[in-house]
């Protein structure tokens, strides 16, 4: 049995203040763990999608996500809205 454990990767997206989600953090290994821990501390929902993380990880920080990833990211965002009992647009009044 192999003890190989793949390196953990993480990205953070910001949406609500802008019209398009923007990648605000990315990293692997210890940096990924720090991103995840900070998200947990702030009560930010965490979705695990290795393929999406791999695609988003190719972007530069503070770049808008490309249109080709809108559908995948919108699925994650709709899940977060549902968990929070929100509707799109609700976040604009909370800043």
C-alpha cells in the first residue's frame, strides 16, 4: 500500500464586490493549508473540486476568471448562496 499523498492545492475567489469572480489567493502544500485555515476562521464555505482548482491555479492572482470557467464557478457559487440562504444580489448590500 502506497503512502503517497498528493500535494494539497487551494484557490480563493472573491465575488460580490465585482461583476465577475476574481482569484484572490492560490497555493499548494503549506500555503494551501493556510488559505483553507483562513477561510475556515472567516466562516467561508469551502468546496473541493480538484479539476477546477487545477484550472484556476493557472491564472495570475487578482485576475477575473475566464468565461470558459463561468459555469463551473457558478455551480460552486450557487451552492454557497443556497447554504447561506441568500439570493444573488444580497451580498451587495452587506458591504
